[in-house]
C-alpha cells in the first residue's frame, strides 16, 4: 500500500519543530560585553601586580573570595593552605570541576607597563593571573544561570602549580571528592586567539627529578694516580645516561633524560672528593617512566664504579613528587570538540601534539574518573609575537580572557545537562598512571 508522500513530509516537519533547538545558552557574547571584559581584565591586572609564590597566595586568595562574595557564590576556604573551592548549582550530584592555578614564579619581570609586578623577584610569567580571572569569569556566568544547572560546578582555585604539588594537596583535602569530571586549561603563546588546542589521550609528560653524588678520593691535580677522580667518573656517567633514551627506548615513545646540574671542585689544581649531578626525566606512560627511573639509578652506580667511584642516587620525592602523565579522557574530548566547536567555530579547534612539559593537573587524573586539559590561544597576528611562558618578557593577550571564561562555563554547563540524559555516562575510567 502506498501512502501519499506529502503526509510523511508533514510528519517529518512536525517532528523537527517539536524538538527544541539547542537549548544551551551562548556564553561568549556575555563574556565579551565591555563591562564584563573590563572586570576580568581588572582582576587579572590586580593579580599581576602582586604575584605570590606557591602556598603564599594569600592576597590572590583574598581577592578571589571577595569576588565570589560579590557574586553570591559559596566556597570553602582554606583548602590546601591558600586554595578556595567554590560551588555553583544545585549542591547535589553530578559534580563537575573547573580548575585554575594561582601561583607566580620567582623571577624578575622585564616588561615595562602600567601593571608591572610590584614585587621584586616575583612575576606572573606563566599566565596563572589570567587563569584565575577566567575562572572567576566562568563563575559569574554560571552563577547567572544557576537555576538552569543540572548539578553542581566545583570551582577549584589551586595553589602551587609550579612544582610544589598544589593539586595533590587539594585532592588530599577532599576538594574533588565525588567529582566525576574535571576541566583545566593553560593560556598558550603559540596558539591563535580565538582558537583552542587539545588531543585525546596523553597530552603532557610525566616527570621526575634525580640527584646523584659520585664519590672518589680527592687530591693534587698534578698527582692523579694518588686520587680517585670523581670528575672523570661523573663525566662518563652523564654520557652513559644519554644512551638510555637513544639506545634503550622505543624511538616512537618520546622520552627525555637531561642532566642540568654538575657541581664539583672549586680550584684549578685540586681533584675534589665528590661531584654532584642532577636532572630530570620525562615519559608518556607509567611503564616508560618507571623503566627510565630504574635505568638512571643502575647506569649512575655502575658507570661510576668503572672509575672506582661510589654513587648514591636520590629521586627527591619528598621535595618534589613525581608528576604523573596528564591523560585526556576520550569521552571528554568528544564533549570538548562539540562544545568548543559550537562556541568558537569548528575550524578553531586544533589538534595539539603531546608536550614534554608536565602539569600538576596530572594529579587529578589519579583522583577524578574523567579529566581533560586544553590550551587557549593568545597570539594575534596584528600584535607583536608573544614570548613563551617563564620568560621575563612574557605577556598575556587579554583578548583571550572571554574565550577561556565562556568555554570553561560552557563545558561545565553542558556536561551537567548531558549527564541528566539517560545516554551512557561520561565517567569512563582513564587508564592513567600512578607514578
Ligand atoms: C666505596 O664503597 C666501599 C664499600 O663501602 C668502600 O670500601 C670504598 O672505599 C668506597 N670507595 C670510595 C672511592 O669512596
Ligand atoms: C586582534 O587585534 C586587532 C587589532 O588590535 C583587533 O581588532 C582584533 O579584535 C584582535 N583579534 C581578536 C580575535 O581579538
Ligand atoms: Zn609555569
Ligand atoms: Zn603554568
């Protein structure tokens, strides 16, 4: 039996119009309104003028709390010394977290401008001032839409990203208990403003440090046969360490061993008793990382013994814990591509190759079922090229702030909306590493 075709078409049309159009609000225009933009820029500049090192972010933390108070956002403080954890939404599960780091670096700013660091020897040279401003921006947007949130957004203002394990302390303080997904980002000098970059799977390397003391027997430089020369032994150790990656690692599995410190004697005519060397190692999987660690120790001890020296190796875990690999959840990558694509245009979502740098955001991959880290571009071809992070000439392009704020807010908002629908949950467990 043949039914008249127009009847089908009417059904199809009725169906199309009955389905509500994409109901998620567009946060980018809000973040770009001039009053909103000026407020975020002001927050960022106030933080920039008073940079604070890890676990000393007292002024920064106070500023954050004052802004959250002004928005009516509730928070916990102190968490991990100076950290602040805000809550927007129903106060009930699901919980999705957004993270910003607050700390500055111990270096002198070389940029001459109105809001230059007022603290000698300290500088926001990694853009964490911008990260805080953008998370506050996201908090404001989400608070304006709090009645539409289908769960709770947890706002993590974290201390001490630059090496002192602030993320680990936040986790130990319970900041991400019951959180099922977390998003974090870094401003990137090498990406274009209005674009974002990421990839599924490993995105930042796991990293560790080592220090070795190579001990011989000192003496007169002109009578070497009466000494056991630790300088020669240490030199051979350093060369042998370079053969671990070049001869033992899979060339397609990126790894690094770098000796960055060599301290020995202090006179031209004295062979010292001992030499100290130190450095870092990086890898993209737990297996490769642990293999490097084992071989670094073996090579140092065995190679030193060739020249009759003894060696001890310390991996300095008390001073600085190993950073795990930062692994992006595949499900959250799909979510990111959809949300960021709708917000910024799909051609502005770029693939990012993995980086040998490491991020303490990686600690969250051990504590939260699904984690996601991405980069927010800053470069504008109409401006001078930007300097890389940790340069004394580093500057933020403040034009990036609305993009980061709106994207943060949208990722969380739509995550909660999505996890209310009966489709399979996003909380896939990462096969991440515990180092
Ligand atoms: C190395 O250690 C052994 C065993 O403790 C010791 O006998 C030897 O003197 C040490 N060698 C040096 C150069 O310190
Ligand atoms: C890039 O800079 C120009 C000139 O200052 C500006 O007009 C434009 O809006 C900037 N682009 C973005 C995406 O902000
Ligand atoms: Zn940094
Ligand atoms: Zn940083």
